[in-house]
C-alpha cells in the first residue's frame, strides 16, 4: 500500500515544491482536484515523470449533478466525467473519484411506478455503464465514493457502492473506501472492507473527526489489516484537516503514524 496526499494539503507555492515536500514527508502519490485539470496535464506529466511522487487519482471537480431531474445538469456532469476519465488515463492514475449526488433526491417520487431512490439508482447505473466504457478505453477506473448520511442519501456504505458495481459489471467501475465516512456509516470498518474486497481500488484517509489520522479514535491498524487481507496494494490518500501550525511537520508526522499502523 502507498500513501498519497491531496494537492491542497501539500506544502509549497508550485507543484514542483509540493511534490518535493510530499516526498520528503514520506508520500508516494498526489491526488488532484478535477476542475480544469486537463489544462495542467502536460505540466503534471512532465514534473512527475522522474519523480518519486506520482499522480494517484482525481477527486471530483466535475460540474452539474449526474442524477439531477434537470437533463442539462446531467449532461454537463456526464460530459465532464468522460473528459476527466480520459485525463486520469493519460496521467496513469488509478481513477476518477465521484459522488452521484449530495443532499436529498432531486428526482420526483413516481410511486407506485418507482420511488425516487430506485429511479436514481437505475439512472446512475446506466451512466456508470457509459462512463465505464470510457474508463476502459482510457485504462483507468471510475471510483464511486460512498459518503455519510449527513452529506448524501444515496450511496452511503461500501456495500451500496458494490451493488452498483455489480449491476454494471464492468471491471473499470470500482469503489473508494473513505475511513471518515466508514467511521459513521459502517458497523464494522474491517468487516465492510473484507466484504467489498476486489471492488476497492482507492482509499481516503481521515480520522473520525476528519482531522489527520491519529487525532481521532479510528482503528487504522485493524482497517489496514483488512486491506492487506483483500490484497489491496493501491494508494491511500489524505483527505482531512491538518491542524499543525507547521503543515509540513503535520504531514510528516501523519505519514509516520500511518506507517506504524501497517
């Protein structure tokens, strides 16, 4: 397993400085926000070509909402998804992380034909089939991220994500496991990881309070043991707060703590 960090948490005025800082702190990957990332692809490719820190993934950054009631919103989101998947493939990344919807349903309940959630899942499955084809051609993955109940109503547990992956049936449509969201939604984080198994191809790291690992009560040792049991060897990227006044020291301390949990 390899440790990565989101670009926004890295220390430095330029991407080059951020890459060097992450390497010094003990990280092997960097995760980028997707907005306008295509315009930066050549720079990222040049600076990471011979660097120890590699592009790990794209975290969202698309416009619109994939399962909105408004067709224009859906089309904008889908267009950006196809574009970002191609960028992820071009940069050799694991994949593009996405959340289908934040908050409550935007599609009306059409019971007794179908309720809003069933309609959303059917629509999302269809979209994932299309995005999965683009991901396959690009040599990357679409990464569905389950969130917690306070941020979404739809995909909240790893099993929710697995259910979509199995409906789609494309090996390029996978899920991401986020320790913060799992600390809220999963009865047992380790058991949820083992059950999701091969469907997990990326991980986000944050403690139970959404701060740096080690500053809350999440049992990372048990979670990492479960990841090893399923044969996980991919990136685990920090997505959390860094309360340390010296941000670089905070990153280094977090990396050291995480390595002790493995």
